[in-house]
C-alpha cells in the first residue's frame, strides 16, 4: 500500500493534457495544490506528447497507468515489449521516446519536491486504505475462489489524481514475477479516502481484474463469438462508460460478478441486492448468472464460460 511516484507522474501529465479521466472529481486541497504548482508546465513536451498519443492511438484511461507500472525507479522503461501485448493501443507507439519526455518533465518540474511537500498527506491516505485492505483481505478471498496466482505480487496504489476512475494494471518482471496493481481513486473533498461499501467495492473490483483479465485473454478465441453477442445487446451503454470493446466489457462483467459474489459472502443480503440493482442499471445484466458460475466452478469457470454466454445471449 503506497502512493506511487510513477502513477502520480503519469496522472499529472494526463491531467495537464486535459484528459477527463484525470480531471473529473471533487475539488480538494491536493488537486488545488497540483493545479497551482504544475499549471506553468501545461505546454511541456511530455504533455504535448500525451495529447498526440491520445489523438493518434487512443492512449487514455488505463493505458497511461499500464505504462506507469512499466517504469523503474529512475523512470526508465522496463519490458517495453509487453505493452502492446497488454493493450493494443500501445502497438506501434515509441514508448521509449515518451518515457524520455516523462523523465524530462519530472526533472523540469522538480516533481520530487512536490511529492516530498505532500508526504504527510500521502501517509494519511496510505494508513486509511491499509486498514481497509487488512480488514477485507480481497486477495485471500480470490485465492480461495479462483486459485492463488503463482509468482504474483499485489499492490494497492491510491490515486489522488485519477479523478473518479480506478484501474487494475499489471507488469511482468525479469524474474517472471507478475506485479498486479490496483489503483484506487481518492475522490473526496478532503482528499482522504472514506472507508465504506463504495470503497470496499472498488478494492474488491480492482483486485478482481488481476485474477480475471489474464485468464480471459488466454481464452479469447473461445469466448469471442458468444461475448460479442452479449456485447451487442449493451454496446451503446458500454461505450458511454468507456468500455468500447467486447473484451473490455467481458472482463468488466466477470469482475463485477466476482465482486457481487464477494458482497454475498461478506456484506449481507441488503447490500448485495443494492449492488445487483446498480449493476443492472449500468448494463451489466448477467452479473448474478456469472457469479453463480464462479461459485460452482471456481478456477475452472473459464472452460464453462463460453457455453453460459451463449445461453445468456439466446434469452
């Protein structure tokens, strides 16, 4: 559990570029301090580079965070070849050149001075979220349901500049370790997280992506046809929520089903019923059925998922 320098750097650059997913949210002292400190650098080469990448390749939402976790402590790019494997938007992008501009931005803006100045605020955020993680233990629950991940390391990262958006991203290290990150937005008037069912949902949801997304990607060929049929039924609603492909939609639907199952185990019938209503309103109409499959089949669910999707698509 920690504030991540790389995540803050990419968040700052994308906010200065005007990307809504890094500018939405409530005004608070931290975001006000960001605007005051970094506004003079809105024309920096890194910011202009970010704008070009969004215009030409659609690099926004979680894509900058995928890059962030592929930077080392010196902001050097690590395992660049994995970027397009994780997200097609990075295909053909000169990520090394972008990383060089990001290093220049960090130096020119004296990024580390800003981070040191807000160290006390970061510690308060980290302490609150650490308590929530320790109380819920979502990774242990997922391990029991879907099987433990070999050589996996989980890290929750607060996102005080990710607006109202939360991201689950990953990176493979040289020794084969899979670093799985859950970036949770901190969107409150104080800039400090509030522990409630909404926060628990985000924590469980983003942890779920670490378990679900790689498995679905491995079985994409078998899932494609039935998942496309379901996606067609809700495509307009999904696109409005920045879920523009069947792959992204399916990952969201399965993770939301897993989160629904978690709430069923941990939060009682009232909270579970409310959550199901909310998911239906968002267009995730098959949450309960897929949750049933997860409970019944556990880590083997993906072998049975194509048939269930086909049956759901015929209703």
